[in-house]
C-alpha cells in the first residue's frame, strides 16, 4: 500500500490561510490503513484547525468528508457539490489522489495535507516498512521475495557493499537491516544460495521513474 504521514500542523495552517470555505477530504484506502488520512484523521484535523482559527480570530468554514478513493473519478461524484462550493480542498490522500482531484476539478485549489512516503507493508499495528520502489522491472523471483532495489539503501543488485556490519546497514546501524543480509538468509533457508552466484545485469531504470511519468494502457479494458 502507499504510506503517508500528516504534514506538520504549522505547515497546514499556513497553507490554508486566506480561504473562507475549506473542504477537508479524506481517502478511505491506503492512507486510512496507515492512519494518516481516513475519516478519523479528517475529524481530528478539522477540530484542530477550528480551534486554531478560533484562537487566532480567523473566519473559516470547515467542511469534512471522506470518499472511498481519490484516485478514481467515480468516487468524487458523492462530494462534487461540496468541492465546487469550497474555496479550496485540503486533501488527505496520497500525492496521486491530490493530483487527480485537482485534475478532475480543474480550476479548484487542491492542497496536500500529507507527505507521501513509500510503498509498504504493515509489520505490526502502527509500524509500516518500505518494501517496493515501483521500479517497473520486478526481480523478486531472483532474490527470495526480498527486493534489493527497495530494501538495500544503495539498491545493489549483486551483493552487499562493505558497509554492512552484523546484519545492519551503515546508513543507520540502529534501525536499518542490511537488505542483502535479509536476502542471503532467505535464500539460504530456501536452499538457493547458489542462485546468488549468478550475475544480475544493470537494472533497467527506464521502466521506472527515470523513464518519465509512467502510464499503463490495457487496450482490452479501454471503453
């Protein structure tokens, strides 16, 4: 899932300054799971902003709503009237949702309440970790289901660097596991260590962000 964290409140309050009617719009998918932009977080942010405005004698009508997804056009139908009536939309979606909302409602100011972080998985409640970089050229079959692009700080494809000590990465020895130690341990448990002796060619970065903004077109699905 896409993970995100809420921006500092000072940044948000400065961002929405000058708007008389603000819609805070949550997203019911990824950012709800990581507790950053769902219905609950919309309510908390709205209450905090109302209190801040009252203390600072700021006149602003704040409207709250949450839709299923902000990356699909159909879900905006339920809040279309609210968006059109608002001076601005404070989106609590990931960066993709913010941009798509602005595209659907061209001419409407759409502001980001969150900082989008990474594609991750839930380790346990309240903890999410990055495990995919969306590079467009998946090699998980060669490394025991552990991605060296995302899990190695240097995205190395042919073994660890010299900065790995006791299974930890030199970038942050306290908190970051060496991605290649994880790969080695997994491949050993699978009896596939010999596979790591194969040379992996340079990654084709053109299939990811370095190839420009990506687009997927399924001709069999296009209406």
